[in-house]
């Protein structure tokens, strides 16, 4: 799916999202296949980038990030920070740093408080 999302337009992205593409990608994050995880994370990143381009139409809120936040799927994404594969970790870190910076800061503060 990543290859298709990489070159899709805003309207094509909206169509894919209306056909549950985000939910499918999030389900893929529960799989153990490293290649599937990486491709799904990259596709999510691309959807979120498209969401940044259209967020003015949604009161300044990225509609795709908002959808993931409301599905509580950020826990799935955050859990992948501890994946043993460095490429998966790198993709997750980029996604979280770019689109969920507040949550990343909160998690880092919690870790620091524990030690």
C-alpha cells in the first residue's frame, strides 16, 4: 500500500481513508512481519503528511492524525518504539516525533520519573 500512498493525491488519500485504509494499516502494526510493519508505518507517515496539507479544511487539525488518536491506536504505535528491529524503531520514532510530539514528551517525562 505504501507505493500507492506515496504518489496519491489528496482526493485519492481521502478515498482510501473512507475505505478504511488507516484502520488496515493500524491492524498491520500488530503483525510480526518486519517488512509489513515498516511499509505500514511509512504509509501512515504519508497519510499524515497529506493530512497536514488539508488540515486548514478541518479547523487546523490533521484529520488523519485525529482519526488515529480517537481510535486509541497510538498505543500500538508507541509500543513499536521497543521493537528489536532498528528500521522499525526509526520509522516509529520519525512518526511520533513529527506528528505526536506532546505524547512523546509525556512518555519521556514518565520514564525519567521512574528513574
